[in-house]
C-alpha cells in the first residue's frame, strides 16, 4: 500500500493564502493598531481581513503584502469611524490601549516612535482618512497609488491629504527624539521619587508644563480632566499613593516601544503608566486603568514595519 500522508501534509502546510497571511500578520496587526489605537479592535480587523483574503483569487494578485495591507486598511477605516462615535460618549480622557513590547521594538527608533503613546495621541486628532494616509505613507512608506486604492481616493488627493496630515502631526509630535538611556534615566528617577513619596524628586524630573492623563473609562477612578503643571501632577501622584491602603508595586516594563510601568495593587494589575519624554524631563504621563484596555499586558505583542 502506498503511504500518501506526506503528500497531504505538504498540501496542508503550503496553502498559499495561509502562508501569505501568516508571513505578514505582524505587519497587518501593526497597521491596524496604529490606525485604531486599540489592540482588541486591531485583532478584530485581522479576523475580517482573513475572511476576505481567503475569498481572493491569488492568481490575480501580484503583490500579496500590498493587497493584504489594502484589505486591512479598508477594514480599519470602517472600524475607525465606528470608534470615533464611541469615543464621543467615553467617560474622561481616552487613551490608546497599551501593548507590552519586546526590547527589539525599542531598539527600532522609527517603529518605537510610531507606536509611542505620545504619537498615537497626536494621530487621534486626525480625521480617519488622514490617519490612514499618514500611517501608510509616513510609517510604512506605502506608495501613493497603493494608498489611493486602499482609501478610495485619487493619488493626487492622497498626496494633498498626506501633506496636510504630516504638517499637522509635525506641529504636535515630540520636538526631538530622546535616546533610550535618557528615557530610562528619567523614568528611573520618577519611579524612585514616587516609591519614596519624594515630592521634590518628582518636581526635578517633571517638566514645568507636564500633562497627566488618566483613562479609567468610567470603570476605574481617574481624573476626568487633564492635570497640568509639575506641582499639581506631583502632588496628585504623592497624594494618591499616600491615600491607598493597598500595597503598590511598580514593575518597569516596555510598552509601545518605550519605558513604562506596570502598576499592581495588592498583586493585581491596576494599570500601565506610559511617558512622553523631551530633553531629560517627563512632559506627558499616560495612566491607563480601564480594565478593557489591559487584556494584553500579560504578554508581549509583536510589532513590525516590514
């Protein structure tokens, strides 16, 4: 009897649609996440992308990567418009969903900046189409014709949108890139001061115009308005740590490609604190406490630009 199991195994493991999707999955997730600011929604977009991808006649597709990015962009745009309506009813400040990342993301300066909490918040100020065009062009270097096909605009219109979005983002993004060592030093100083209740230590590392945003989503307690200014932020933080009767644990981690904290109260995850750092000072603090946004903080998420 001939044993043809090997042939079946070969067929099962060389399905072109599956291979292409798996090969580009991390890229597609990164595209969707940067467009949406939500890992959960990005995963849903990937599911929708897969369902459409398996219906495609691959013999008619010249570039699998480009075609998959196009499908992902269209699905993300549809979801982004829904998210925009949802955010209008959100309780308090809305922050992107943090994702824990491996050290290699932090080492890739371009990738780390593109997924940083600071830049993701700037992207929130763009329209859905502007955000899609900016992400595809400025982050992933997709050509204008391909972007035009993804967003249903002419290449000329896409060029105008890209220029407008770039100018908008450049006016609001951090003024200069900060080295990993400088970021780490600022975050370490902040941690020591917070753990010891050292008000002056916090004031030394916080920029005079620092802004603290807390996202509790109406589920966990958080300030419903931005807290602005080093003195107000420092006193708010020290006061909060002194009020609680629970044991606070601050674990250094990497979130969105940058140094961050994973905060625990009596051993239970309470939130993620991310930072915006300019010079040697912290200019932004982003404290995500909404439980719905903390579902992925027990493992690292793979991100890539390629």
